[in-house]
C-alpha cells in the first residue's frame, strides 16, 4: 500500500486494515498487545507503538523500518512507547501525545491512488500544500475540508520559502520561524494570531518568513562569533524600520535571548550547511508547536491556552 508522506500511524493502519478486509482491532492483534480508547477514529487520535511493535508493523507491510519512519512521523524513535520487556505493544490514547492531526491534501492523496481521507501528524494545527495551493487544518468539518489559496499566491510563495529555510537550517530554521511568530504577536494581542481563527496563519506567514530570514543571517554570524553588540544594534534598527517601526520590545528581547556567545569560535557553518542549535534553543522536538518553541515571552501567551496552536 502506498505511503503518504507525513501521515499519522493511525490513519495508515486504518487504510491498511480496510485494504485487507480487516477491522483495525483485528489488524492490531497481529502487531502486539495494546490499549485503545473506545471508538477509535484516526481523525481524533494517534496510534503509538514500541520498537518491537514498529518492527512487527514493518514485517506486516513488507516494508523496511526506514521506509516506515520516513513516511510516518510518529514512528520516529522519539515518539516510540517504552518497551515493556515482553512482546510488541501499541497504544491508541484519547489524544495525540504531541502535535496535531491535520487533514491531508485530497489531491495529493488521489495522485497516490488513495481515495479515503488522510490524516497527517503535524507540529502545528495547519498545513499548506504548495503543489495544489490548499490550506488544511485540524478541523473535522467535512463541509469545508480545505481552503483554496488561488486568491492568495503570496501565501503559497511564503510557505515555499519557509520550507526552504527549514530544509537549509534544520531544527534551527524551525526555531527561528517560531521566534518570528512570537515577535509578531508580542506587542499586538489584538492582531491576528495563530489559533485565533482558522485562517490566521495565512495572514501571518509572509511577514513571519521575512523576519525569520533576517534572524537567520544574524544567527549564522552569532554562531560563527562574528557579531558584536554594535551589529545587533544596527540590525535592530534596520529590522524595526522594515516593519514600520513596530516590535521594538520583542526584537530587543529576541537579541537578549540569542545572546553573544563566549568561548572559542566553532568552524564556520557555511551558507549551505545546517546551523547547530544553541542557546536559547538547545532542543527542538519534531512535534513541538510554534508556541512551545518560541523563545520570546510574549504577553498574549497569558491570554489563552496555546494561542499559536
């Protein structure tokens, strides 16, 4: 059965069971022992396995563990259940342990001969398909399963730039994107913010990508010990000016969090090499959301639960 990149394990196993004429419960009996919430539905929760369960799932599908891990993010080592010392185990809890279940692009699925809804595991509650220009999220409303971005090509372009930034910088790119979103929200609790309404990411993404790119140039120089306090001051003034003079406090806070490093300089990272994580971002989990990663302590965080989703 063909993979769908980023699909949740629960969504994949549900499709696998249907393809073989089995109930999900019957298929999981072949994976190992486990616990399941009542009336499990892959649009609401995720399936987790331990290392032995992952091996057994690979054996059932006839695919390598490496193939499974590349396609199904919840099978990465950091998301595996602890081994119980016996046989393979699985667990289907009431809610995912981290990240969000987001509807996959139906056109991408159809291109892979998949004619049922696909649910992806994403660190944030939205996804933009740059190939088909569609915005999907964790809404379970089948009446409006996606938003067509044809009227907003600049949003698709911004998502392409975000993907390039993350591909180039790795986890540091994700951290800088989170920081950029944090800066945009810091002094503007009445403005659009992620989680405020369904389309909020579309309004914030282009500005966030521009700011994250500006942050990346400073972060590279910081990690190569090529920054001074005067450089930060000039960067602050230039970035404030390009944003219409806003976000002074948040940008200053960001520079204090990304303080100048002490000690011997590391080897130059080079423009095509990924930047290593360093204070204040020393670890970024694959399913950590924007508001969990951002280092800027913006006031709107206290106005509601997970304002960035």
